[in-house]
């Protein structure tokens, strides 16, 4: 059977599975819609969190980015896993005890202020929308490459599927589809990784294969070989980076703190029964995520070595099938500058003849390694699972922010349960359509903004929540000023150094690199904005009325794990 | 959720302060655990994987330079371990202070 037939079969089966689960677990109340009724087991929640978290970026792009960046890619590996330690230790148990539906709910109640709630709603919507547009694009990419449909048709198919189970099932439907999606995506990622690891090093465990010797009897370690290949072609040594230490530090920190502050991840911990379940499911989630995150750098090494070996100084006419296929999608480009019919792949831009889009490394990897057709099709199904599960989680945050935080808490407090449920469904529908629109018409900067969503979350939510739990006296004036200053500073830095808004547009961005504050890139600036948020909050606190006694008592109560009960709307 | 501490009647006051002492002792031990665990979290990632990466790279374990291994593998394993250690410590602490459920 061909790759395309296999892809239709596997994608068809997984989609039927997701829809079946959605029908079986549809939500009947707002509590089921927002937090799945609050009775999800720690393991199911851990799997759902892992699927929710691992997006098209983790599945499709990350190994590819590392493949080209080498050591510099470590910022994503550490940043996107280390955040779970912060989440488990500093946020999840306390937010679960607090027992509300959304992050703005916590901010609004803890800081006894609807202004704080509104600021939080704004931040949640900004972070979630930028993120979800990227997912829709990922769905479109997979569809267009593997099923050879138009990329826009792919986006529409993805929209319909997500719409169906997010709108019908709410958090309950999403949770159980995400459990299935986790299984699909981890299987799809690991099978080719294991195949290639055996092929290249003889070790079936990719995490160990990465540190083993090459399977050609030479006894050379794979990483040493890759370092040698890289330097010979004029690239950086693979195991050494080109970024400055302070920037690596700042980006890692921004990603970690941003991860812990992402509303669609936090909200997952409202769905378990007890505080101890919240802690445990954070651990399980990270364990399940770590399987992919420790395999990804191995895949990166295999793919990089394989690619250099296949293309470097080889006849263009002898290139395998996959090369021409990807050339058609324009994600691989060859330009025979010196006209010798061979491919010169080197660091020097003037003589380099090959450009490879880093997003294709994971998708093309099984083909490069000449794996069977069903494995290639499996990767397509896995990429879709990763993109759809994250999109659904984000859509839920958007719909809950609108129907619960905005309509129920501010605009129309007297709304009936049924009315709120319909408002939530309506908001989810509108959000899917907007996300789909951005998927079809990506505003050029989507990919850039997705990376910056972490900076925005780090600059706004993280300090407000941590102070809300660990600093009883923190008042609304301090928290609100902190969030506003933090996110404004982050947006300013993004506009200035990422988009060149104040200096004549995108062309000026490269020039501005030398003006970076403390030598920190926009991706890492969330760290500075977060620190500023903390400092501003604490300074403002000194000059404003202290927190009411009653609120301080609530804080004392959330520090004690017992008596959490179900997530209730009181 | 029990936020009604202020509404307790006066003959329960002594009982309350006992309860509060218990709660703040629990909180102090919790915060101490957090400091220790986060110190390890910082050391394996920012220490071994970033700041002291070059020094650790002089040591090789199998095909891995040690600093590089911490940045791309080791720190992640330690993160997972840290959360499970935290879960165990806190479950014990909950029992010790009678907050287990």
C-alpha cells in the first residue's frame, strides 16, 4: 500500500475515534463544560495535560529546530519541561484548592477586583489566540503534504473536527479525546525514532542511541561524528552553541515561567478531585512529556547526520524520492550556483546551494531513513493529534474567558446555567472560526508570536499568581499595576526588536540586535518583564491600602490541602 | 471551601488558634521543601546545562559531553524526579499535620 492510502486509513481511524469519544462524553452542565465535572483521575489528567501541552510545535518543529541549532536548541528542551516543576510546586495544588473554573477567576477573586479580572481576561485571550492560530496552520501543513489536499481545505477540515468535539463536549469531551490523542502522538513519535536509532547505532532506545557509537564498525561516537561533519562544512560544532550564555539563560527562564503561566495548562489542574491529585498529575504529565522531549534531541542528531550524509557533495540527479517530493512543496530548495550538478551544503551563504525548512525534519525523517509506508503515515496522524489537542484546549480557555469571566461575572451575572452553557458553546464556535481565519490567512508573524506567547504569559500571569499564593499581603493595586506594566513592557520590546515598528519595519530588526537590553533577545525578554512585574507589584503595595482581612484568610485557606471539594462556583 | 474562619463562635477561639498554629507550621515546612527542590531545579538546568556547561563538557560520559547531556537530557530526568519527590514529601507532610484526605 502507498503512503497516501496508509495516511487515509490511519487519519480516518483516529478521527473516528475522537468523534466517538466526543459523543460519548458530551457535557451537560457548565461544570462539566469548564472542568469536566472535577472528577478526572490523575493519570487521565496527566495524559490530557501532556497532549494539551505538546502542540504542533513540539511534535513537528522542535526536533527540526534542534537539528539545525544544536546546543542552542536546549533552551526549548529545558524551558518547556522545567516549567512543570514550577507549576507542580508553586501553582497547581493551590489553584486546585481555590477551586474555580478559570485563571481570571482566581485573579479576580484573589485580588477582589473586576479590573484585575478584566486584565487577566485580556492576557488570557491574547496568549491563547496567538497560540491557536499556529496550531491551525500545523493542521493545514500536515493535510497538504500527506493527503495532497489544498492547505486551506486542510485547515477547514481541522476546524470542523475541533468544533465538533470542543463545542459538544467542552472540557469533558476534550479531556478524553486528549487521552486518546496522547497515545496516538507518542506512538507516532517514538516508532520512527526507535527504528532510526537501531539503524544508526544499533541501540533501540533513542535517548541512549544518541550517545552511542555509529553502527558502521568505526567505533566513532555519533555526536563526535556530527561535530566533525558540522565543522567541516563551516557550521558551529553541534554540541556547542552560538548564542550568548546570558541569552540562553534568559530564553530558558522565559519559556519555563511562561509554561507555568499558560492558562490552558493551568486550567487542566482544576479538573482533578483532590489537591494531592493535582500534584501527582503534574508529575505524571511531565513524565509523559519527557518521553517525547528526551527523544527529540536524539531524533535531531539522527536527522542531521542522515541529511548531511545524504546530500552533501552528492549528485543532484541521484537524490532519492523524498527530496524531489519536498522540493515540490518548496520546503527544500536547491540552486546549483557553481553548476557542477552536485549539492554543496555549507555554512557560507555565498556558496551554499541548499536551503532546508527546519519544520520538515520530523515529517521527512522516516522517508530519509527509508522506513515503511505505514510509519510515514503514522507521523502524519501524530502531527494532527498534537495540533488538534492543543487547539481544543486553547479554544476552551477562550470560550470560558468569554462566557464565564466576561458574561457571567461582569456583563450579566443573573444568567442561567443553561444560558451560560450556550454562551460557552457560542464563544467556542466564534473562536474556532477566528482561529481558522488566521490559519488560512496567517498574518506573517504567527510563528514569531507563538514563541512570544510564553514571554507574554511570563510577564503577566506568573507573578500575579505566585504573589497571590505566597504573599498574603499582596493587594489589588500592586498586582494590577504589575501585570499591566509587565505585559506592556513585553509588548513594547516585541514591537521594537522583533517587528522593528519604531525603526522602519522588519528590515531594521537585524540592525537592532546590538541594542538588545543586556544582550537579551525578544524571546528571552519575558524574564526581564517578569522581574519588573514582581518589583513593581511589591513597590506599589508599600503605598496603597493593605489587603482586606477576609482575602488574607482565603489565602491561608488555599495553603491547606484538605477540604478542596469539587470545583464550585460560589 | 471553608473560608468561614471569621464566623466561628467565641468558645471555639482557642481551638482556632491551635488550628492556625498547625497551619503555619505546615506552611513553613512546605516552603522549606520548595526552597531545597527549587535549588536542585536551578542547579541542574541553569547551573550544569548553561553556566557551567563548558567546564562540564571536559568530562565525557559515553558519547556525551556532560554539560551538553545535562542541557538536552539530564535536566529533564531530574525535573521528573523532583516532582515525584515533592509528591511523596507532601503526602507525608499532609499526614503529619492531619490534612490527608
